[in-house]
């Protein structure tokens, strides 16, 4: 069990589950069951995926440049997602007739 976690296999299992989750959510969106469009789904899942990939890279002895790059990618995607959610929330909370479309 120690090798499962120390060697990064646990991370690979979680990454696989994230891919399955993304596919399922996109299929459900196409069936009009899930309200999240594919772009929103990917923006939600991408930062965590990038952080897991950084952890896997660190465990496998990759360079600090790769690990830090993956952390940076996670930050950028998270900020893009946050900005989009903030704009959507501002639009929903705008008073009627305020000219905000």
C-alpha cells in the first residue's frame, strides 16, 4: 500500500477518475441533464488536475521547472474560472434595466 501512494499510482487513479467524471458530465450536458456546459466543467476540473500532475511530477523526480510550471498553470486556470464566475454572479445580481447584458 505504501508503494501505491509513494509511487504515484494513487494520483494516477484519481486523474483517471477525473477524466471519467469530465466525460460523464459532458454526456449528461448533451442529454440536457447537467446544467454545466463543457467549458465550465473543464474550468472546474483543470486546476485540481494540474495540481495532481504537479504532485505526480514531483514524486517521479521531475525538474523543479516542470513542477512549478504545473502549479502556475493551476493558478492561471483557477483565476480564469474565478473571473468567469464573478462576472456571471454580477450579471445575475444586476438590477433589471441597468444596461448590464
